[in-house]
């Protein structure tokens, strides 16, 4: 039988729809970020593959971008490098990431800034990762670094996005996670 006149089945349409949805690679340096993005999978339509660089005592910004670069040739629509600035000037790293086609997602001082914005319109300097964690713990006492779950923050997602957009880039606090979230949710 020729292909002409053959009607497209529901399964064919569904398969094509699945293939067309964007898949995002998110490379991060910490367990907090990995927990948040891994649990984001439960959000309808979200297709995120999260990779964490090796655990280390010092910031892994360079390793995050290098790992993201290795993911560029794979089957991802967009590749994101999520890293903490820890107060360092990361402009050169951001430029290098963009030149390689990677979407840089810095947070100052740390990713916890993004989580705080779900719960509070915090604009005062956080100064360090330890102080950001302390502030987050004050806002959400049950939060623990190794067990970050998107569900704990989902209700404040829209507020976090609005608040993050208002923070000046390169200042303390600031974050670009809202750009990643917008892209991931739009793709779903």
C-alpha cells in the first residue's frame, strides 16, 4: 500500500510532538542546584538533563563551563552553565561561555540567592554563600542543602522570576536563573 492517503495516527503525532520539545542540559557545581533542577522534572513538559561537576572545596566555575562545552555537540537544544560567583568577577568566564554557545547562569554570591527570591524580595548584600544559606534557612527552616526540592519553592516561582529581573546584573545579590527557568518552561 502506498503512503499516499494514509492517515497519520495519534501515536505518530504524539511521537513527533515529543521529539520537537526542547531538551536542556544544565551543568552545575553544587548539590543544591542539582536537587532543584532534578526535581523540576516533575513540572509538566520540562525536559532537563542535570549534570553536576565533581565535588570540590573550592568554586568549580571553570569546570562547569568546561563540562558544558563537552555537552555542546550532543542532542541538547540548549546548554546552560549554572555557577556561583562567590564574589569573584566572572565577566571573562561569561564571555567565554557565550562564545562557545553556552548559556552562562551566574548567581551572586551563590545559587541560594535564587531560592531566597522565591520566598523574599531580598535586595541587601548577602556577602557570602554561608550568609545566603543562613538567610534561606531563616525563611524556610526545613530546608537542607543536600535535599533541595523544587516543590518547596514552586509556589514562589513567578515572584522569584520578577524579583530576579529587577536585581542589577553583577551586583550582590543577583542571579540569571530566571532566564534558564523561562526557557525551560517555555519549551515544555
